[in-house]
């Protein structure tokens, strides 16, 4: 899977869980409280299923969830075996 495909999958997940946000440009999903704790839990479950990765509590931090791009980078690191 390439970066663009991963990003598109993540944007689809985000739109399904919390519609009405421009996920292509928004960089403050957590900072502006666009995503709440329930949305984050749903996103984590979807990411784990879609990308076949396991997210640890250390992965669930604002810097990884502030944008679709940050989530894409996290998924690519996890798929590559990194943290």
C-alpha cells in the first residue's frame, strides 16, 4: 500500500466516525477538540482492523491524532514494525 492510499483510507475512517470536517487540511483535531474520547476509541478500533496493527497506549497521544497525515505516519510506522 502506498502513502496516498493509506491517507485516503484514514480520511474515510475519520469521515465515517466524525463527519463534517476537512480532514485533508485540518491539523488540530485534538487541539481543537474536534475528536472526543469516544471518537478516538472508535478510530483506534477501525485503524487496528483496517491496517492489521496493534496500537499501544503510548501510540494514543495527541501528536498522532491531530491530523489524518499524523495518523497515516503512525500507521506506516506500525506496519513497518516501528513505534
